[in-house]
């Protein structure tokens, strides 16, 4: 069957020829071509060969093709030498009268009979392929004519919206975020080509933004500034350098970095190779990191110099790269990211067949942190859900104060790719420095965890009022409970700029509280954003009415795929458990009462008392121990350990805390340690923690 489409393009044949014969232009130019890869040493001209694939319906068809006709500025024709039988041609003819070029694109393939095309080559598939040819010429026309033909078209995300079919709400939300607006057509097209080439991935984000905002700041950290074009090229170099080291699609790289360019460049380079990123918590102890590495088996690890000792075991028998260092590079035992970037090729690698995944570690509810695996989003729906409740805007300066390895910090990294955000990063949180950087860079958004807001409010008033924060329009919060009184007090001083998201590593988000919600119902977790369902079920799986406490279940586009070590969360009617209990009010606002087990949240991280008990119980001189939870002004919740010493043992409070710190994470160290003669138990030997809590309350009053 033979199909063709033609168009008039207001450009010279010589200019068009350079585009239609360039193998790098074919993905995105010819609609639904997913692969056009050079095979051999010859890139262009007679005899050049390409591996070509095209999406037709649910099937991907293609061949190895060879250029069999090359009449410069007039005709390029190809035919298949392997795979599906097909022939194609670009035909250019100068139109002297109208001052442009007549362009024809032809494609023919075998008649119905056998194989994939035999099934597809009917009227329906012919119409589908005909549409692809016509759309390809429309793209070429826009590519060559520039301002004239697309001046009123929406920008990158507006075009993407028509693809994913999100509807009027999406268009409205993206418009309010500044993502649908006229742009220079050539930049828009290059950005769209990047999106089509890389999908909804970090690789696409920087390739697209480099096409639109090449020289604008992409990252500002303690090492200086990087533009979007620089990040795109540096991550190309990093990716190709890793390819030289034997890393590639399907491999896993562990990332243990604080907030700086190395974290982002590692994530983007891995995305360009189709590698999975395993994000390590920088507060974990050495034994935890070793357990995670043994379970997840990363092929490489990227880390900051300060973590050398912690990663001594976890980093064995793996490729190792140092991201941030204060020593001289030559004094380090491992290669730095800068070394790899310097030796890498600036040309982008061939896009992977499958996008890599992101694995965010839970804080560890049963002793060892679990890996929660999640694919890259396939639509812009997740971004729209957040933008519908949090007023983030395109091209803002975003100071990601929350740790990037945390699901909340990582969410703003990925969201900022779509928004074209400039990231402000600093490695360690300091409350006054945070205010200073917001003022210095005129930051618009500063995502944090609630304890950071509390630390800011603990600064003396003269420090809090010292800096001009008038540029700030939102502080999105997540990671732990936000006390209602703290939210109101903060907004009274800094304005109604707090937005609190409730969710988990497993379900991503469940609800978002706006400033109006936080004032109207202090302590609320807010309402579910569009596209999200929240229901409350009892222990028998029956839905509960507003006002009744039960288990919280969530449904949205970003539910995780399951733990990397096996297992998942409970699911009812397609909704996933968050692990918390709570209720909805009559306004559909969610209130979270606490965990449905013993897990607590301290400083934005999950803590499980049992693992702390086991660690202390392993100490010489300790007979038994019970750990309970109490409310803490600084951390929201903290731990208190009641310890029974062996006869004659000289165990001290400092020794107990040191034991936990050396074997678990810092945020799991009990704030208080109390030595008692015996633990209260019931008839079956179970420790009566209720009595210990009453004892704590009495001690607090005295």
C-alpha cells in the first residue's frame, strides 16, 4: 500500500533538506517515529543505514532501512533491508512563483498478507498512517516557517495537554500556572521533540528547558550557577561517561547526596540512560545502608565525601563516584562526577527503550528501610493535581529546602522540571540562612517539612523580621503533622503562604490544605485534589461516613508499584492504605489522628519504636527496655526509652543514645532515657505501655 502527503513550505529547498535528511531530526518530525538510529559509520548520504521504528496503534513496526537515492536538495529515498518491507521518500521541489518549496512525504509497505503489517494494512491503518504523514508535514512547516504559523499556539504543556486529553480543568490549571502561553515556535517545537524523545522524565525536562531557556539559570547552589544548556550538556557527558564505564539501561545507581547539583545531575544522567535511581537517606547509619545495598544491589553509588565511612560496607564491589568533596580531587580514592563529566561526550545518548524508575526509601517501619518503586508519570495529571491546590508558577525560583532524597523534596524537583523552575539549593538546613537565601534570590516557592517552619519560628523576632520575604508566594509542606497553632502563628507573621500536603511514600499524596483550610479548620490535612479519591474504611473494609475515624485509603495516578523487597500496602476497591487513621469532615477535609500501628513521625521522618527497643536490648548491661511516644514541641513526636539495667551494670543515658545513633538513624535516638527497676506487665507478660505513658505525664507535670 502506498500513501503520501504534500505541503507548501515557505523556505528554500536547501534549508528543508538539512532538516529532513538529518537523522537526529526524524524523531519528533515524522509523527510517532520512536527510533531512527544510525547503523554503521555513515550518518547521511547514499548507503547510510538507520534502524527505524514507528508506533501504529498498539503495535510498534519498523525495519533497518538504507538510503538508496540521494539527489541533494531534491530527493532522498530509502528501502528496508531487514524487518518489515517498506519504502519511503522525501521529495522537494522549488516553487519559484511563490518563493518556497513543495514538499512530499511518501511511505509504502507490503500489501495485506502476513505479519504485523498484514494485520494492520486495512482501511483503518491506512487512514492512521495517512494522518501521521500529514501531521509530519505540519510539523515540518512549523519548524521551517517559525513565527508565522504557530504564533497563537500554546506552549509546550499546552501541546502536551492535547495529547493526554486531560480536559478543560487541565487547560485552566496549566494556564493559571503560566504554562500555556505564546512562545517562539522554533523553541516550542524543539521542546516538544525533546518530550517526545525522552517521555515524561528528568531527561526530557532538561532537554526541553535547554531548548526554551538555554542561558537562564537552572541551578544555583554553593558552587555557583548552571544554565539549562549547561545542565543538559553536563548530564549528556555524565551519561556517556558512565556508558564508557559499562553502566546503562536497566542498571541501578544509589544516590547519597545532600541538596546540590550532584544530586540533580546524577538523576538526569541516569534518566538519559534508562537507569533506576535508588535514593539513600543521608541520616541513615552504616548498618542500615549496608542492608539496603544488599537488598537493592545497586551497580554504582554516587555519594558526598562526608559519607565515605558510613558507606564503607555498602559501597564495596560497586562503581563509586564522589559528587561533593572538600578535599583535593587527586586525594580521593574514587573518581568524581566532575572527572566523568570532563571525559564524557557532549552528544546525547540514544534514548532507552524503557524509562528508569525512582526508588524512594521509607524510613523503616520494621527495622530496615523499604524501597518504594515508582515509574515515571505517563501524563501531566500528577502535576495538575498539585498545581490545582498549590499556586506554583512557571519560571519561578524554587528553594528546595526539604531534603531531595525525601519524597517531598523529590516531588518538587520533578515538578520544577515541567515548570522550568530555577532551583536554589543548599546542603544543610539552617533557619536563618534559609531566610537569607529567600531574600537574596527573591525566591517565590520554598518547599519544606513542618519542623523547618517550627525552627524558623523559634528564631528571635528581630532575626525573623530582618529579611525581606515579600517575593515568597508559597511554602508547600509535607512529611509530618503540621500543628494547627503553628500554621496560624506562622501565617499571621509571614502571610497566607502555607500549603500542607498529606501523603506517604507509597501513595504520593492524599490531600492538600490551603491557607484558607488551615485557618478555617486548624490541624486539617486539607481536601483531596482533583483526580484523587480519599475514603475512610473500618477494619472490615466498610466505608465510614464523615466524622468517623478509620483507616485512610487513597487512589491517584501515582500509587507506588510495591516494595522492591516484595509486598505492598493494603488495597480496597483500588484504593491503597496510607497506614494512618483519621476522618473526613462534612467539607471533605481530612483529619489524621495517627498511625494505625506504632509508627511515629519525628522531624519529618518515620520512626518505629520496636527497632529502637531491639537495638537497646542488645546492649551489654541491659535486661529489658520499652520505648514509647510523646509529643515534642520541636519534632512533633519523639521517643522516650524506659530501661531496666542488669544488676551491677553501669549503663548511662549517653551510652544508650550512642548505641542507637551508631546502629540506626539520628532521628531514631530517644530524646529521653529513664532507668527503672522493672517494666509493668499484664498477666500474659505484655508490657503495659499505657502505665508508662501515665508515668511520663506525671513526670512532665512535676
